[in-house]
């Protein structure tokens, strides 16, 4: 079977990151690539590289150069994101790690959701698997993070009407709600494809769900300005109600 662009860029990344950073212990993939819902050209390539110690300034420069070369030479690298976790900080959930994402560098933590994805079925591209290096999550840690994300980020975002005119906010916001609802209700993670089915069960507007599905799996029809405004109003209202409903789950027995 011929190698895909995704296979090619992953193989090249694993090879080049070891040259740029010889202290690489392991490289793992999470997100849709690991969960089995990867869509070439649409899904992100979400990676974690475990290194012996935090990357220093010279190493950061080499990594930036490596990522820039990949962007220039491998079309699939546009979707490649990677956080570089120091081995000694693998158990520190709140620690920020040097990360390449969306064509720039940043510092951000590896969340409990990502950690759970890795422990449940992360793909090992180099070195030992996640279950040999990552400690298990503490009881309630995943659910606590999901609740905080809904309450502190997504609920306030519903107060800004302009955001919901954008496809990315509608898509991500509703999918996050569906996935968070299942996690809080059942204690498990689901794919984005499964989240679309969950949205229907939650009573999301059918045309909005079809719109999200088309952007992920097909080619959506362009929206007129009026339809975009109407979609924004309905998506934002549904999301706000859904977040409040999700946050209320289990509170009565707490």
C-alpha cells in the first residue's frame, strides 16, 4: 500500500526530531489520529514528544527550524502540532510545555483529555508507549478539567455573538459540548464523529449538525450572510443551554 501524505510527514517528523533533539525519548499521536476518526487534510496531527529535560533556547531554535522546513516541504505538516514534554514533568498536569501549533510556538499544558486519549489508545511512533511513561489520571481529574473548560472558557464565549458567525467556533463549540456531556455522564471519551451523533440526541438544530458534518466529512454549501446569522443565533443559544445542563449533571448528589 502506498504511503499517504500523513504517513510521510509523520515518518519524516520522527526522523528529523531525533536529529534536532537527540534527547527525544518517545513520540506519540493522540486526537483523531489515535481515536480512529482522522480525516486527511481536515484533522490535525496532534503529537507529543517526550524529552529527557525541558528544551532550552538553542534547542527551541532548532525545533522551530525543523517545523518550518516541514511546512515548506510537506503539505500535511500544516496540520502538525507537537508539545515537547520533559520526562520529569510527565505527572505535572498544570505544567506548560514548549509547543509548536498553528505555525507558531507557545507554552501550554498537556490536558487531562489529551492524557486520557494517550493512555486509552495513543499511537506510539517512537520509543515506549504512553502507558509505560505517563502516570494514570487521579480519580475525577478528567471530569474536573472538563467542567472547568465548559464553565471558564466556553460558557463565557457564548456571550460574544460575533464569534459564532465563524465556522470554527460553531464546529468546535458544539462538538466540545457533545464530547464533554458524554465524559461527564459516562466517564469516557468519544470521537468527533460520535459527537455528531450525540448532538442529535441532545436536540441540536438539525441543519447546524448537518453543516458541521459536511465541513468534516464532505463539502458544505456556502452560507448566505442571513443564514450565517441565523445559524449563529441558534448554535449559541443551544450551546449555552447545553453547557448549563452538562454542568448540572451530578451536582444534586455531590
